[in-house]
C-alpha cells in the first residue's frame, strides 16, 4: 500500500480525535479530490456543525463575523497592522468560507443572509480596496486572496472583475532573501489557483490557465533555489497547484522524497522536520491534518468532483 493511502486510512480511522473543523477540512478535500464515499459520510455527519438547525442562517453568519481573532498565524506581526487597517476582513473572510461550505456541501444558498449581515456594497468595497493595496495583498496574502476569490467567484458568481495579472505585479515586491517573504509569496500564488478551482471542485477556466502556469513557473524557480528554507506545507501546496494546472514539475520527486522521510514516530502521518523553517508547533496528529491532506492530494492527478452530499 502506498504512503498516501496509508495516511488516508490512518486519518479516517482516527477522525474521532480530530476537531470538527479539522474533520470537515479533511473530508471536503478527500471528497473533492478523490470522490471518497467515506468522506461524504463524514460530511453528512457534520451538517449540524456547519448549519446549526437551532439558528437562522443570518444568526450563524453574524456569530462568525463577530468572533474575534485569537492565536497566532504565519507572519503574525507583519499581518496585524493590515488586519487593523481592514477590521472587517477577518470576520468577513470566515463568513465567506461558511457561505461557500453551506452551498458546496449542503446545497444551501446563504448569500442573502450574508448580505443581511454585511451589505453587498461593503463587501465589494473591501475587495476593491484590497486589490488596490499592494502591500496589504503582499502581507495578508492567503487572507486577502481567499477573500477576493470567495466573494467574486463563489458569492457574486463573477468570472471576471479580478485582474489576475495584478498578482504578478504584487509578487515583485517580495524580498526573496527572506524566508517569511518567500512563504507569503508561495501562499499568494497558490491560493489564487486554489481559489480559482473553488477549493478543488472545478477545472481552471482555460482563459486563465496560462497566467496560473506563469505563477507556478515563478514559484518553481524560487522553491528550487530555496528548498531547505521552505516548510513542507508550502512545498506540498505548490505540488497540489501544479496538479490543478496539470503542470509537470521536477519538484515532485524531491518534495515527495522529503515527505516520505517525514513520517511521525507517533503514527502514520507526516510531520515537518527536514527544513530550516519547520512548523514544529504543528507536528502532532491534529495540527498535521492540513499537511497530510495536501500530501495525499499531491500524489494523484487532478479530477475535481462535486462535494454536494445527497
């Protein structure tokens, strides 16, 4: 049995030790990428955690919007001034994900409930402000990109508006001698591609694919030059995006070799140990879920599936 299947089986056997959000993350990825029946069973069991039957859609989304930021994240100190500059971003970002999940997994359209919490004009203005703020895009990276794609592609059903070439210009401002900037650069481009795929559930529109391949080629060069400086999660996310764009990179072999040499002594899952930017605080079974889902996905061709449960 190959390593990816062993890891999949191990996570499936131990979902009782994962939080509901980690289980949902794993299940949506395995449903979208591999069309796994067991993943759909998990998603059915998690419905009430995504759509609380005792609350209205508006109440669910308002509570998410009102939840303050806690904990630390990548580039925490650099990002905090931009979260302060755009105080609605964190809550709106989380709410957009919930709207997406409600529809993509459970077939519930919560867009109007979102607009009842945050007016459409407010959401669109925040997107437009972010798209004009190169430094915010550069530093917020994942958060800003997710926000723009979720609002535009998922909520607004808008296949245009976002000038994707804008992100190519934004990326030119990174200091590629700095490992944090390299990390943010990788997140910027990979989340453009992931956002365009609506989180692994659709093909990349042909009109946009060339730009995304250009992004992958830029990332490929940076990762090749800095392989020991880049954490395994970043490298696996690159491979997943290469799969999405059907881009055959020479980086598959060394990154998969690193993953194969990173199996935890605590169980059949991979941890981050063989680079100088390891995420040592994310090396237990629960916190490694994201990394292991990426690894599993990176080992097979991209064939997106609907995650709608019936």
